[in-house]
C-alpha cells in the first residue's frame, strides 16, 4: 500500500519536472516577461492535478498541468487507492505539501499572486472537492496589495489624467484584474464601465487602434461573463460552433448556493456590468455577435436587473441623444442602438423629409451606431426601386422613395460611404436578399450617373461576395440599362468576376456589338481563369451557349468571341 508520504513525493516530483520544463520553453525569464506591462503580476495562476484509471486495475495515471498549457508530466502509481485512503489521508497530505511547495516559490514571477490548485479524480474515489474540484488557493497577500496599488496608480496616471491611448497589453491585464474575484471580491461595475469608456475615448486617435482595443476589451469581458459570472446562475450549453449559451436560471429560492436576498446584495453590480458588456457587444461587434449581446441582456433581466429591459426599449445611452432623435415638420427619426433599428416616420412627403432622414442616418452611424441595422419606415409613398428582385423590406422601401429625388444624390453618396462595411448587413433581409449597408444607395447612384462609378468600385471591392448575392442582380441591371462602356467596363468585369459562380444573368444581347466585346476582351485579360469563367457564365449562361453565339456571329465579333474562348481555354 502506498503511504501518503510516497504519494505526495510523486506529485511534488512531477510538479518540479513540469515547472522546470516550462521554464525552459519560455522566451526569457519570468521576470523579463512580466515586465512587459506594469499590470502583469505573474505568469501562471492555475495548477491542475488529475487521476485517471488505466486498463491495469492495479495502476492509476497522475497528470499535472499548468493552466491551459498542453504540456503535462505523467506518472504511474500503484496500487490503486481506495476511496477512504484518498479522502482521509492523501488529500490532506497533498494539500499541505502543495501549499508548502508554492510557498517555497513565493515572490517568483513564474506564479501569479493567487494560484488555484484543482484536484480531479474518478467518482469511485468519493465525492469531488468543492467547489469545482479546488484543492487549495494559494494567496500571496503582500503581492495582492502591491498589485492593487499599481492598478490604482495606473488608473490615475494612464487613464484618468492621460492624453494618449493605453497599450493593448495593459488594457487586457487591467480589465482582467478589475473583474477578478480573487483580487476584488466585490466587483466595482461603475469603475469598470468608466475605465472602458475612458479607454475607448483615448483610443479614438486612430481607427485601427480603436478596433484593436475594442476587440481586446470585449474578449476579456466576455471571458469573465461566460466563465466566472453566468455559470453561477445559469445552466451552460457548449455548442459545437459559436459562443456558449446560458439558459434556465436557477429558481429564486435556490440561486446557486445562495438565496435571492444574498444575490441582490452581492451580485447586483455584476449584473449591471453584464448589461454594460451586452451594450458594447451590440454597438461594436459584427452582426453575428448580436445574439450574444441580446442573450446577456435577457440574462441580466432574468436576474432582476430591470434596466436590461429598458435598454431594449430606449437604447444604450452611449450615443448622444442629439444624434438618436430628430423631429422636424417633415420627418421624425428615432435610433435605438441596442435593437439596431431606426424608426423613420415621414410626416410630409418630399425631398426635405428624405434629406433630413439621410443626414440623420449618416450622423448616427458616424457616432458608433451598429452598421448592421434596419429601418422601420412609416410612409405613404410606395416607390419602386430601380433594381428588381432585391426582396422586400422597409429599409429597401425607404431608399426606393429617397432615390426619386435627384437633388438628394449628395446625401445618398455620403450615407453610402458612411454605411458600407464588410460583414455587416441590413437586418430585415435574409438569404439571397442579404445586403451590405449602403447597397441600395450605391446601386441607385451608379445607375443614375456615371460620376458614381468610383463609389461602385469601392463598394464591389468591399462587399462580402461569398455571402451576398444582390449585387449580382444589380450588375445585370446595370448592363441592361447602361451597356458596357469605356467608363464602366473595368468596374463591371471586376465586379462580375467576384460574384457567385452559378449566377446566370444572361445579358448576351449587351455584347452583340464589336465595341462591347472589345472592352470585355481587354478587361478579361486581367482576370484569373476562375474569374474569367465566372464572367462568361454570367453573360452567356453556359459554354454551349457561348460557342453557339461564336459560331453564328459575323466579323469582327466572331474573332473577338474566339479570342475570349481561347483566353478561357475552352
């Protein structure tokens, strides 16, 4: 029979091997690594020890592991213990030995101020350690005090009094610390919110920097929500793809391990923070993340935070009200960034109403309103959009009405330039009718006036052609109405080369003239073979159809068509 002493010695040996190996893998000393940021306290804050059965009934596998590192040291121990041995002798001895082992490394930058040690084993060895299989938490209180002081100093110097944006690494560590229950048992939601808003404001000096800091901020805060806070009160489902889903709040009489009264006192601030994170997601993350933001608000509401439901009705409040509401004699506009909706009520039909609405849309988008949104229009006008087969929806109807006024082209161009953003969509269209914001304005302008072809070119270069199809219908309409010209040929051919490869526009009549074929041939020489095949399929619908046209064509069209066939390798 193994004694507790022999068991503990085996574990400590494995731990020493693990740490020695990991130190050898580091790109520098722990001290040099943590010096990258004044807010990085140490490298590792978790330690895992686990026992598994083996095919040999007399042996067990012991694994030790650092945080999420894949490397582990494995030792075999025999014979297999009984539940009584593990619970009454080995666990107490292991807890004491690991504590002393960590205490012997106190102050080492390899370890964080707090190290959580988890010990997992099969059910046959008795009940799991509670909570979460934790064997012990080793806390270096002096380092915690010093770190909290550094955080206070950093906030005062690098945020509250700063004029320049903070470093990305500092943002990550700052937010990790502020939401860490190990460092701050009572979360200060107001402080976290103020820090986030200040960081975003300071980072506006550079669009690239602003995007980067938003990503860092939301990655850190969502990790806290998903791994620390929500599991206290909600069941968790880990899907094969996408984010975790939280549902089925534990009944009020038994929220986690506490009662409802305790929840209201302890975690009210955390629920407020959850709602704030939801707003950040809805405002700044791509459209595919909206479900996560809305779920967070729903979770917060279920936990008794009424403002979460109010946010759904009124918006986040992060955008100044001067940009989210408008009322004139001609039009009323209200923008809700949480719902990603803009209500537009036309009080008096005319150019003035649509000009005001277009400027309202451009202004609110410039203030950070979600680019994936929809318009809820109230209007007596039912104009037809100049491009057919784009689906139905109030957003499309708004632009169909607006483009009836040529004097609004400047406002439409400004709106399109502001709204266009890859991977964002008008949310009242689905499937083959999905459209990047700005699509309808670009289509109407490019059809109406050749001056807007450069705008169309920028649009086609930015559009997500793997998930959008409406621009295919537009290009068909453009060719049918405007033909192939020296001004548009490069843009049109490049755009067709990017469309879905199985779209048959069948616009062959446009290319009956030698002039159109000559322009097509010149532009086709710039395409790779796949794009060229896509263009030819778009125009003629099939190889057989193209060969038939070639066979029957007069000169010089016959020679030009032959050159196209030769270029495509057909």
